[in-house]
C-alpha cells in the first residue's frame, strides 16, 4: 500500500517509495529507501521536501494516511476542473498551418542560445540583439497559435539538454504569459529572461554540468550558484530589464522559502521569478536525462498542482495548467472504447476533445493499424462519440507516444 504522508510523520522503519520532489536531488542514492534513523529524516527535511510516499507493505504503516490511488484521482479531477472552467485563448491560425514556421523558429532559438552560451565560455560579451530577434519571433508564433510551438517543445534529446531546456522554458513561459493575457512587450521580456535563465551555467564546471551520477553536497552547492551567475551576467550586460533579470535569477526560489539562492518567500519573489520556477520544474521533470526518464506531461501537471500547496503560488499554477492544457500533444490516453490513443492536436473548442491517433486495442492486448479520430466529431457509422476516460503511463505499456506524431519526427 502506497500512502502519502507529511515528513513530520516520517519515522525510522518506514519505507519511502517516492521522495515526491522533482527539481531538488534528494540526499540518497536511490529513489526508494528504508528510513533507518532520525538523521535520514533530518536530511529529507533539510532539502525542502514536505511530503513523501511510503510503502506500508515494506515498512511501518502510518495509520490513516490517504492511499496514493485516492490522492491521484482527486488531483486528476482538480486539474481537469481547472481546465474545464477556463475559456481557451483564441488562436489566429490552425495549429498545422503554424507548425512549419514554428519548427523554423525553434531551430533559430536553439542556434541563438547555443551561440550566446559558447560566446560566454569563450570570454565574449552577450549579444542581446540575437536574443531579442528570436524571442520576438517566438512571441508572434505563440500569438498566432499557442499549441504549435509548445507541441514542438516535446522533442528533446538528452545530449542537447542544456540548450533545449532553455529554449523550451522560454516557449512555455511565453505561452504561460499569453494565457495570463499580458501585453506583448511583457511577454517578450519574460520570454527573454526564460531563454537566458540558465546562462549562469557557463560559469559552472562543464564536468559538473555533464556529470551522469548524483552530485555530492559540495558539487550541488556549486551548481546552485548558476542562478546567481545568471542574474549577474544579465545585470552586467546593462541592456536587460529588471523583470528579465528576476526571471533568470529567481527560477529556483520557492513560494514557501525553501528555494535558492536567497531563500525568498511569497511576494518577495517577483511574478516572473514565480512563473519561471513553475516552468523550469515542469520542463525538467518531463525531460529524459542520463540518470532518469522524463515524466509524462499529464503526470507532471498533477505533480505541479500537488506541489502548489507549498512550493508554488496556487493561482499561478492554475494559470499554468490552463496554458499547457489537460492533454498536451503526445499524451497517451485510454478511450471509452478501450483503445489506447496518442493526442495529436488539442481540441479547437474543447480541450477535453482533442484529435487523437488510435494505436492499441486494450481488450485484445495488441497494436492496431494507427488511425486518426477527432473526438469533437462523431465517428462515421457510430451513434455515440468516443471520449477519453484516463491518461496512461507510456512506461507501463512500453509505448513511445511521440513516434506516432508525424510533425515531431520530420
């Protein structure tokens, strides 16, 4: 039995199934461990973890703590309600009309941030003009259709993480800002800070950045300095607004004061800093790294919602969930007809009714010839519409959903 408990209820003899943290490296070599003594509990608390999942079948129980399955259902229902109750942002052009241009812009953004980071490593100055041009194009693309560029952010390669993480955080931040109906100028400022949020990593040892195993306490302390360096680099350049600097320097601060580098709390963190902390975590936990497999976007949204009790501003988290949508492109879903399908395009008028590609028959436990189904329209010869009943784990079904999406594999 998997149960969620506050860390204050953690006791020696309990078996931690999941440390329930995404951005902080917990202080243990394994993700699941037996708590042997009070010093282990102290370490968990020191890194800012507030709740953990325990396995009562492998250690001491915790009494009346809720089961993980029950908590997951409540969280999924809350996330769906947030999306259902919010009107969609109007797209000026259809997603597939924008996708080719969005792919070009994404590649330009990757080249821009790669060039800037390489320049800094070589001792050259940061050229703001390169960043301004590509951010302007990203903003215009998201205004035309917010789903095209954000869908392309799903394509991630492990060996390009540092660069593509910066691009993806900027894309997601721009979409986030648009959902909050910010002015175009503010969207560009926040998008710029997001694109450069990890620029300080160029002052951190490359061996440390590329280390495939767990960081030591000293190494983690060095790594945490990158947020300070990011702020310093943008400040020293002299051309960036304070809003952009805050986005870059505060993306690891947490609403409850458990973040770094300054341990800022609540409104002491700028709006941009609070927003970038949400986006940074979301992209990090949905990315494959050499030491872990990325989380499915729908699961990541549930985690973000769960962590909003402590680490993030709950109101901003609601806006972010609305920005990403309940079924992002590439999500594996189960239909009422007992088929598995991959979300191909968000619903134009109803996010709960996307266009999907059916790929697997659950009843027969067998793949099927892929076929596209628009859940917003009745299928030919069928009196009732199919619908999504749940999201599914790609790992459980040993399916890579992204390989079924043509425009992501071009």
